[in-house]
């Protein structure tokens, strides 16, 4: 099977490498960009660049959100409004559905409470809206946020307050693989 992993640094410097290695060891073809897919509009733009590598994919997991909710300009507002975020995710989903009906959306992971740019209440609001819309497209939801939120100190690094620790990478990798294996089983049945 051909599997595609798209997303921000939660994937890139988080679970991506270990998931790719495991899937390749199982005999699957895997594509994931070396680029950080950053915020939802950037990911939407990148779909054009990755179109050949994603061609004929059986399963695609994607995420976007940490950059979108970030108060990057210091004005108290998320970088991407909730309305634009949902519009971007909808467009991404429609584009990916042209490749495969087997899509997985990974929710945005929580951050440490002392993070000056990101707020878990905003992350929860964006995740809730994303889940509601993406379920309408029958996208499988991989709730990484729910997986990590009860032990943020263990799973989110203290130096930058938003990237995964080794334990965070391990549990997210397992969850991503579980979700992908579930869809592989569906495709094989």
C-alpha cells in the first residue's frame, strides 16, 4: 500500500520518521515531505507540489493547526481565523479525496500552559470545529490532542513548549500506526 503523511512539525520532527520506518519495514511505500507543512493555507498550497508523490496513495494522514492558532503577531489573534482554517481544511480534504477516500486527520496537539503564543482553549476550539466538518466527509479522526492532554508535562517539551518529547513521539507514533493499520485492514477486507 502507498501511505502519505502530511503535516507540521508534530509530524516532521515528531512521529513521522518512526512511522515511516515501521510502514516501510511492513513493505508499504511511504511519502512524506521533508518540508514542514506549517499552517493550513501552506499545506493547501503544497498539495500542488506533492501531487506526483501522492498519486495513487491508498491512505493519507494530514494535520495542520499549531501555526494556525499561534498568536504569531502578538496581537492576541490566531494567525488564521477559525473561518479560514475550516475553509482551508475543507479545500485540503476535497483535494485529497480526489486521490483516496481513506483520509485521517490528526488533531492539533496541546501545548504547555506557559507557552506565550499558543493557547489550549483556542486549540480545542479549532479541533472541535475541524472534527465537526471533517466527519461530514467521512474523514477518520486521529485524536492526538486527547491522547496527550492528560500528561502534557510528559509529552510536550519544556524548551519550546509545543513539540513532542521522546515519550510524546512514542505514543503518537503508536497511535498513528494504529489508525493507519485500521484503514489498511479495511482496504484488505
